């Protein structure tokens, strides 16, 4: 079977040559496999996944992985780097809808309409594994654990969307920023990084767009957290000095 890629070239989804020994993105060799793949797959099943990963794609900071309206062909597992997704509003503004990091999946917005509904932009030099969706569907029908895992990934996206709706609908500015920082801390912890110290790949304006806050409001909230001794901020470098007050802010918002 052949389909058109976003560049207009034919892509063969049935025969994709792959040299596992030379392809560092192979699932069997990837240090993110526990985040991307279900537990308990056999070596034979993982080898089939290796053959399904068509290619890797490297992007420079600011480059689009895909744009709203592009035909849906594949989903993308982030191997390295950081992305944002956004949509263009009627008034011409970009609304950030999410931030994605290594071990997470991009592209599922295109499944229902067979076209992407948002833009995906690299916030730093990044690399993704390209997984043709038609092949993933076929393999999921044969490997029950893979199908179940993919359903869990989609469910996680739905839960995340609901969380953002709650964030924007019920929380004050400082509570929203606390939730954002705690969420990043948890996600970095899952990947084996420090939960207290990390570098923000996004700008404060992008954070504000995601949280539904003006840039000035985001800056004031950061300043207040620093004055209170909750965090230390040096440009985009964040160090959480006292996590308890941030959690208390969220507990107060849900009370």
C-alpha cells in the first residue's frame, strides 16, 4: 500500500527495510521503551515493533513536525527533545494546547478526521520515531498487549485534556502555575531526572497561553513563588526549594 507523505512523495507502508543493528531508534535498544511500550512483550513481538518503526526524524528548534490540516499518516514517539502543540484561533492568536517530552506520543489528534487538527512544534532540537498508523493498527490486532497499551495512551490524553479544562475553569493564577510545575516535576521523575531541578523549554508567554493567563500574570506568579522561597528561578532554570506549599495550593483549590 502507498500513501502520499506531507512532502508529496509516495510512502510504502508494506515493505520498509530496516537494519536493526544500525538503527539506534529500534525499540529493543531504546532507553525509553518502558514509557512507550507495554510490559511483557516477547523478544519476537518487540522485533516486529522494530520493523514497524519506519524511520527517525530530526527537527531543529522551531521546526514543525506537522501542521493543522496535514494528512494523518503516522504517530510519533518522542525520542529526544521537547514539543508544544498549538492551534490558531480566529483572532489570529496561537493557543498552546500542550507540551510533550521524551517518551510521549504526538499525532493522535489526527486519528478521527484523518488530518491533524493542531500544530506540533519543536521547542528544542529533537528527534522522533515515525510509526505508520496503518501498520500500528494491524499489529495491535495481533498483539493484544500493544492494543491495550495504545488504548491506555489515548485514555491518558483524554484525562490530560480534562485536567486542563479543570485548570482553566476553577483555579486561580498561582494555583495554575503550581499545578504546571508539579506536573513537569512528576514527568521528569518518571524519566529518571531530578524532580526538583529542571530547565523550562517553553517561554513564559507559551506557559501563559497554555494556562490561560497573561504574560504579566505568569511573571508575577513566578516572582511570588520565588519571594516565598518555594522555587529559585534563573531565566528558564527552575529549582523547587519547597514542594509542600505548591501541593498545598492545589489541595486548597480542590477543597
